[in-house]
């Protein structure tokens, strides 16, 4: 199934907020140019989904607003181990503002290009059962199997992963299981990758996998980027340049260039200027800002 035409990041976020409610009815697949904010959508949804589940039945009466997930009661959508949660890791590293320390659903961001097939489908080994040696499969520890824990499993860089890795991930997407281990019924699965025209060396998905996904192609919007930049406190010089010279933010994607303006690279530039304090016009021009 495929959404007709391209949608803005903000529109995709609204769609995903509905598609990722558990029990999940289908697995979305987001495609779009590198650096336009596909991963950032998932971080924001981790906060939004907590709010969607925050009612007495879902959280079993837990009223904690503490930013530490372990302070929430088991079964609350804010309760999870910080281990293998990319939002928790982000908090620990970047010391985000108080408003962003709100409870969130656990997010595990898996970059499939970093994995071998065996790391996805599990490692075979022998154990003794009733005096007999039998073969079993030890599943990866990042697989969410706790049926009391709300989580998002984000399989990113799907189209850059080798074919055997894609095939290994098919069982997760299609059957919601790895061998005898069942994916948590409160886990939402979403995939993402680049398209054929996005300057990436993609590996096309197989027909069976394509047919099991809900395809959403996203495109960059100036309004969405400016709203994102204001939320994240990006440098006003950068936002102003994009607002007055929109063509700067929408170049034809050139795979031969080492870097080009995208929301990701402009956010990196903003953090670099904040850290160095070099905010004069000549510095911006050397870095490519009009």
C-alpha cells in the first residue's frame, strides 16, 4: 500500500501518530532524501505517543511525571529501561531543556547498515534440555519482547542495507517475531530509507517486503524546517537565510558533493557556531550560507 504523492514532514508525523498506535495494523515505510528529518520524527513521536497513551487504563493509574522512566510503574507508557533507548541516550549526552525531559515511549533506532544478518535474526547455539543437547537461537537483546512495555522499533537505513540483512528483517516486519521470540504487542514498528532518486546507493526492496509495507514518501517544506528550527533554537541567521533565500534549502540533490544544505547539516552548522562563537558574516559565507 502506498500514499499517493509526496507528503510534508508535518503531515507524515500526523499519519504516523495514528499508524503507530498499538495494536499496530500495518508497518509504515518512510522514504525521503538524506538529512530531511526522518529520524527526528521518531524522537518527537516518542514523546507524543506517551501523551496518547496517558490515561488510567493504559498507565494503570501511574501519575508520575518524572523524566526518569524507571520511576514509572510497570505498564505505564512512560515506564521502560533506559538501556537501548535512544531518547534516553540523547538526554544523557546533550542535557536537553527541562521541557524535553518529559516521559516518553522507549525508542530503539536500529541502523540496519551497521548489522550483519546474524545480528538481526539471532545467533544459533546449543543448550541442554532434559539431558539432551538441542539447538536454540539467542535473539538480540535490543528486540522488544516485554508485553508490558510500550516501545517504538525504528528500522532505519533499510534501503542501504545489504539484501541478506533486509531479508533477515522481513520476519520482524511481517511476523512480528524472531524464531520463537514474539515482538511485544505494545511495540510499534516503522521502517525508513532513501529512495532511488536520493543520491544514495540503495538496494531495492524485494516484492514480498514491499507488499507488506505502507509507503509514505516525504519531502522537505520550508515552513516545516523553520518551525523545527525555532523549536530546536537554531541560529536566527540560518533560519533567516533560508526564509529569504528558499532556493538555498532546496537544491537539486547532488550525490557528487561532499555536503549540501539539509535540515541535518544546517542544525550541525548552528551547533558549531554556538560552540565556537564565530557568528560573523564571513564565517557563514565560508560555510556556504548565503
